[in-house]
C-alpha cells in the first residue's frame, strides 16, 4: 500500500497565503517521502486543477492528483484539454480524479441538473477517454454529448483517470472504464466486502489491470483519552453524511456512521494498526487527511506536524 496525503481547504491561512501554503505543503510531502498528494475541488476555494498544475512545478517525484473534480462543471473535451496541460506541467506525475459529486453541490449550489449521475458518468467517459487517447480528432455521439473537435496538447504523456465511485453501478464503471476509484467515508468492511470485489471483478471482466483503490482516511496522533473527541471533531468538520444519500448508502456497507468512525486515531501503535487494516481490506493507496487537534492555532500546527511526520515514517513499511 502506497501512503500519500490528502489536503483540503485551510481556513486558518489568510487568503493571501492559501496558494503559497498549499505549494509548501506539496513540497514538504515530496521531501518527506509520501507517494502521492491529493487535492479536492472544494466549493468556493482554490481551483484544484490550477493548483495541481502549479504543484507539479514545485515538486520533483511525488504523484499529484485531484480528488475529485465534479464532471458537471467542465465539458469532457475541456476537462481533457486541461488535464493534458496539467500533465505536461507535472511531467507525467498527474492523476485526474473525477466524479459526479453530490446533489447538494451540483443542484443546490450551482443550479445544475443532477439527474441520472451514473448515465452521465458513462457518457462523459466516452468523450474523456477519446480525448485523452492522444492528439487526434474527437468524434463522439451518445445520449448526452455530440462532440466533434480535437485535442492537440501533448503526445508525451498519458493521463490516468480515477473515478469517485460508491455504489455498484459506479464501481462497475470505475473498474471497466477507469484506473480505479477514489473513496471518502469508506471503512475497512465497506472496502473489503463492497468496493474491492465489485471493482476488481469489473476490471477483470473488461481485461483491465488490477484497479487502484485510493482511500481518503482522516488521521490524528493523540493520546488514547483524546480519541473520542478527535473522532467527533473529524465528523463535525469533514462529515455530515446526512447531506448526501450517496454516502448514506455507502455507510450501510460498513461499520461507520460518519467520517470520524473511519479515522485512524490514538497513539503510534493504534494509528499504524488501523492503517494496516485498510491495507488488508484491499486499499492500494492511502490518502491520509491529517486532522490537527488543539484549542489554538499554534497547538494545531504542532499536532499536524507531529501526525504527518509519524505517518511519513510509515511509508517504507507499507510498500
């Protein structure tokens, strides 16, 4: 299992420091030996694709990826154009994570339709795959798109695509049509019994290589007496599964009620043991979301640093 980092919006940084701070985070992850660095498209925050393109210029060896970009916000031909450009900026180290997002974002915030997301993903991948196959004409006609254009960005790099997939239909698409899946709010039982079997079976049936399972997992190094508070805090700032029926259905396949229950929290032994359980469940790539604890900014910075340094020390042991 490869160990990487997943970061999100950092509201403790001033707006003028958020981009430069993110680039510093990427450089640090690269220097610490993490295998990957993932950045999501957070509503109203830094644009993920732009940020990842810049991260590619300030890092040397680490994989950088989006986790994830909602497909409704970018036409698939334009997504491919931007992804190929980002891949050039990253020197071949970029992985495009995409997905249909959630109704409360797409419909509630953006005013776009959220009808039949799985069908939209299927049609979207028709165009995206054709567009990322290399410099050439792109001619696709399906139920959603009628595309007759071209891509002429680079012939030096491919762009791996991962799909946010939680349910059976989406997992089948991720196995058949993409390189795997990116997960959030999935615990070990959900991964082992629900996600991995469906994903790998679909990939095998399509004659594709073993798919990646990238699991976003919150982590906090703390005393045993702080674990319950850490889990509650993670659910408060990162959870609220009740907002998304997609997550509620996923949680039914595992033992977690919210994201805090998926968390690796406690002392060094407890954190390492929980991460091993994810590996044993079938996770190929861990995307650690460090949860800093403390009552003030300085204490939280120290907590983040301590947790991240410990997780970095595990990278060699899990490969």
